[in-house]
């Protein structure tokens, strides 16, 4: 079914994952918009033939955030049309390490993902007393995890269990995924006490959450194996996405978009939202949809001497002799957001007269419709030397790498000015671990300051943390402030997880069972609310008959 004019918005929502979700990485460019016009035929073609996108956002200190994403019809390898997916609304597999997921959720904001309380009929945002900050969910999960989430609606309990077992067996056979069950939750009329007076828009919801036991690198590799490799992937070094400290990859598959729309149509909310409006436009759409993505936040790559950025070579590991092509039959895009302070002198290829490329000098966006270009050497942006500060690194290391309760770890924070110029007014602080956990004891200085660090100079300090209990602990970023060329810059480490004793999976399971850190309502319902709201980020497509593009 081709989306008609009335449903042109659906196509826009579908591309939003490819053009808006990557903007998550461009927090410094929030509010900027591409001015290149897209008509209905463009969006219809996008839905029918699929799309891929590389988005790169360069921070003011030359640090990249990069996302590669594909949108299209699920490949046969996923088996979404098989009987085991009967009544399955959404399947999501996400592997993440570092603060990438936290970064994305912070940028998207509370309007889309927060779960608020209220009264009246049962709704997708009514899951707690006083509401739930999604960051609370991240506090429970941590930042390093690989999860498989499946949601079934209106299925018999035994059938949902049987189908879930078949899905996991299929994913194990087809992609090598290995799973450990974390949560099996069924919500029906018997779930809530009678005094809650809940009105259900469904007969039952079954939620299955499984830990992916594969290593992070293996999980990312398996996600890439689902993708169409006829385009950008042939030029990308996939290990970049697994080796970066803050990175992630994921697959969101909807076996039947129409069924999911019908389910959400039963959820009511007294306050209209962007997501509820989008869902209201979706009833006529059906068929499967898949979105696959990988992203990372990298360290500084552009410095005082840099005058050029090659998107694929500098950020995605393309060999200098290699070329770049788009996917067969679908749409391919390259988008880069540069800091507004950078003076872009040129970019290539450049075909603004033909409406194939676009540069917005106010926002710093450069946009290429890469579908037009074959055997392209790279996508390049040129700018003035000195637009970025010298290369300054801040690192944090732990010794030993793991301990048991009652033992201590030394934390070493080091700042290195690797550039040829002096930086001044340097302050470094890493004092959050003691304020975050009452049970830890911190000794030694957790900050340092100096008037200047010369070229190739260092500023280091060490403190000690003693842990009373086992578990996974999150060290918030260590932060520094410095001055260069009369401009003040800030830089930080990534979030670091530190494990005391050897059973983080058992601890996570226990936290689910105990309902930590939530009170007043079952944690399973809270988790369901987060999952359903995250699913709202995935938007529709029409019938896939005759299409050749696959994810």
C-alpha cells in the first residue's frame, strides 16, 4: 500500500530515525534544520526501497559522534513473518557500552521518553506514583549492557512462552546470539489490585527481557550481519563501533506495524503529544519494519593544524584507496554537523545547483544525497587552520581492574597536552563517586589545578576508593576546564563502570526482582512503560510488496 497524500507525514516520521535520531549526536547543533526540500515521491521511495545514513557531529574541540543507520524491510534471516512472531508487537536488541544511550536519552528529552503518573484510564505514560525519570532506569541497568526485549500483546500465556523460546532459538541459530533470561512478565487483569480500578485496552501484555551473553564486540558484529552491505558498509571498518569506549548498536524490528498501531491506539492520554499524534496517523499502515543502527562517541580528531575532514576515512576507517557507494536501489545520505565557530571554506562533492547537496552556514550542517554519487573517494569538508584547540586528552584508569568487597582501587586521572601550544587555567575534578554511593570511602585528592600545561605537559592525580559491598558502580565523567586563545573549553572522560566481585548479572536480576530503585509499583510495569515509549521512536512504512531493499 502506497501512503497517500494524507499520510505523507508517515514518511517524514520514518526518515526521522535517519535524520533526527542521528541529530542526537549533535547536541551543539540543536534546533538546526536542513532546508533541502523533500517531496512526497521522495518519502514514498524511501519507505518502499529503504535508506541508509551516516551522520557525524563534530564538537567544538574536534570530537566526533557518529551514527550509521539503516531503515527498511526486515531480511528473511530475521524470520518476522514466521508463526513464532504471532502477537509479537516489538523486538528490540540493544548492545551499548559507555554513555552513548544516556547521551541519546538526554538529548531526546523527557517529552518522548519520560513516564508520568496520573489518573483515569490505563495509558502508556501512567506507570508510577509521581512519574518516573528514565534516567532511573539507566541507573538500574547501568551503561554497559546487551539486552533483547520482546513484547507480545493479547497472546495466550503458553503461546507467548513457546513463541519466545522459538525466537531465541532462531536468533541463536541465525546470528549466534546466546541469551540468559532476566525478566518474564505477564500483565493482565489479575496483575493489578482491584482498588487501582484500571481500565485495560488489551487482554494481556507479555514482556520478555533477556541478557545477551555474547561479548559486546560479538553483539555489534551480529547486528551488522543483519544489515544490507551493498552500500556504505563496504567502506566502513565495523570494529570502530565496538572498540570506542562509548558506543552501541541495535536492532528494532516490528513484525506488523498495523498491529502495533492498533495496540497503541487503545492507549489514551489526556495530554496530546508528538508521539500520540504520530500514532494517530498510522492506522492504515501495516507490514514489517526494521531499523538497525550503530554509533559511537569518539575522542578528539581535529586540532589546531587540521584543515580538512574526510567523513569515511577519518571517522569510519575507510582505507585511503577505497571508494564509497550507496545501497542498491535505496536512498543513501551523508550528513555532518560542524561547530558554528568553524569557517567552512568548501566541501565536496558540491552540487547545490542540482539540489543534491546543501550547506547551511548558520547551523554548520552539510548534507549530501549520496544516492547520486558512485565510486566517491570520500565526503570532505574544508575549513581554516586554528578553528579547533590543541589535542588535549583526559584519561582515568583503575588499578587493579577488579576487586572484592572490602578492597580498594587506585583511580588515576591524567591530563596530557599533546599539542604544540600551551593551555592555561587548567582545573580537573573527579569527585562524584563519594557523593553517589554512601557505602564507599574515598581517600586522597579528587581534584587538581595549575596555571598552565606546556606542550607535551601533564597534570596527574591519584585517589583511592574502598568498596564495602559487591555490585556494579558507575564513575561519572571526570571533568576538566582549560583556556586556549582566550576561549574556555571543557573536556571529560567517559562514564566508567567498575565491578566489585564477579556477578553483575546476578545483581541486575536481583535488582529487577526487588524492584530497585523504584517503590510504589511493580518494576515490571515501570520497565514496560520505558520499553513502550522507546518503541515510539520507530515509525512507519507501507506495504513492502515488490521492494528490494532489506535490513
